């Protein structure tokens, strides 16, 4: 999963994506986004995707911006420290399926 965390991400529609079925589990990206590899025993990928897209999450991230005007970014430690509600995995999967459909 990757998430684009520049200042226009926060004003926009919450650009993040799930990269699935990668050959050899390898992808090529950009320094413009953070890559997240969720522990699938703890959190459903589609559920996490739905949380990362929420406006309230983006507003929380905005408080941690670093950089100059027009080039502001959310540092990786925001993602390392953020608390995400974790209902039981079966419930997460239900939520993820509903929102991804």
C-alpha cells in the first residue's frame, strides 16, 4: 500500500492505493509517497486504506507537516506513531469490503 502525503493530498480526495499481485512482491515508486506494509494478522489492508482516506485522518496528518510552502510533507514518524482503531479482524474485513466496493 502506498500513500501520497504532500500538501495537496490533504486538500484533495485522499490519494492512496493498494498495490496487489506484484511480481516478486517488488514495486517501483517515488520519494513522494510513503509505503506501508501492514501486518495482515492485525489489520486488513482494505480497512487500513479506508482509514487513510478519511478526511479526519488527513487533517490529523496536516498538523505534522514539515518543509516549505508548496512542498510540505508528512514525516514518516507520523505514520509510525498514529493510533488506528482496530476492531476484530473479521469486522475490519467487512468494513474494507463495503468501502472498497
